[in-house]
């Protein structure tokens, strides 16, 4: 399954395909100019991670590679920017795995509920051979997986009540990412999933179109959702990482040595991104508590048991089952 190319995005893509020197990156012996997209605000750890990648690439290429980071949805929501990245309109994209789920089957795996034991386990898996295998799956669909960034533990928050058990989820209207996996996860918990872009969540919570959402502390704080959803319940149901991808069209136009520099710069930006993530998570938690957020712990076993149908639905073939088993066996 591939993303439908909307009329708007088709019009955007055509000039890039016909004249790559006008839109997307510009390559010459002097300079390679690349555009990178992120929905998060300036200063957010993923944005700063790509800035670190850009600095390393510029230094290691003696100034030939210049990556301009467009944060704060300047180039659009994740689903739209991914579509444009596949067609070379945007060169680099930092995104969650969820918008890729219906396109790249391997990307479903990191988002599966309660798969990783903790963040250290996730790091070991995604930094190793399994992570490389998952990243490689994107290449068949016009994307080069460069590296994985952290997204912390995602938990439920809402405007109605603390969530202590599954009964508190029943019938709640919860925003989910635009992914069949995430729709299934919320249904399995007894709630009513409502897919929508991240940029619409605040107003939807404010007006009651939705009653809850789920994410990590930095996003909950950065997007100001704590102002309209005061109850944060630490379900920690997913530790799905983020992914940095590059348009294969853009990548294939680069000289081989520049490709290597970009890959290595992306990989070497990960430790700095993770350092910033830990600091931002602690700061975000303190700020939302100070603003009146009520945080409660959750007995996770019933939530985890409720997810069995999700695994049955999305981990069907032997290859994906093998990936799950290898992840669980990773020390």
C-alpha cells in the first residue's frame, strides 16, 4: 500500500521531479543544499538532533553539505511531508514510525504495545541489527532510513478523569495517529479512536471533539495539551522511537562520499539527541505538574493483556513474528 498522492502534493512534486535545482536539494561541486522537515517546535530534542546532524555533515564535508531545518510544521504535517519526501520535494524528514505503518510493514513492529521492556532495551534493539533491518524496509518505498531518535514512553492523558483501569477508558474519544495499528490499540482498550493530525489536537481537546490523547511528556508540554487535558496517566503503552529518513531520489543524486558522510552524521547525532531528550523529559514533567496536571500511575498488566488482539492482527507472517521474538529475546 502506498500513500495516495493528493492533487496539492502532486502539484508540489512535479516541479521537483522536472527541475530538482529549483525545489528540494541543489547539488554542485560547491554546495549540496538539503531541506529537512519536523512538526515539533524549535528547541525540541528531535529538531536539535537534526541540527546536530547538520553541523556534523557540514564540518565533515568541508562545508559542501548544508541542511536547513524547517521545524514547527513549516512544511506541513507528517503524512504530507513524508509523501513529499518520497518524491524528493523534501530531502530529509524526522517523523514517527506510525505514518509509515501502512507503507512499510516492518515499521509496525517498534510501535507495538508493551514490546520494549524499557528505554534501554529499545536503544539496544534499535541501535543493532534489528533496527537496521527495520530501517532498510523503507528503501523499497523511496526512503532511506538514516537513524532512530527517542520518543520516550507514551501515556494516556485526557480532560475527564484519571485512568486507573480499563473501565476508565471505556467510550472515551481518544485522538490517535493516522495508522491502523494505533486505531486498533485504542479500540482494544475500549475507547473510541479518532485519527487526526497532531496540529489539531489542542483545539479538539478544548472543544470536546476528543476527550483524550496519548504521548510523551515533552510533546504533552510543548504542544500545550496540559492546558486542556489535566489528567496524565502513566500507561507507558508504547516506546516507539522516531525515525529520520531521506528521500531516495535526493540520496541517489549525491556523490558516494557525501552519502557516507550523511549516514555517519545521522548516526553520530543520536547520542546528543538522547541526552537532550532525557533533560527535556524531566523539565517537561516538572512544568506540567507546576501547571496543575494530575499524574497517576497505572497497573499495566490489564492493559498489556488487552493488547493480545493487536498482535494477532498486525503480526501475522513468520518474518514479523520472528522480529518480535528476536526483540523479546534481546538482553
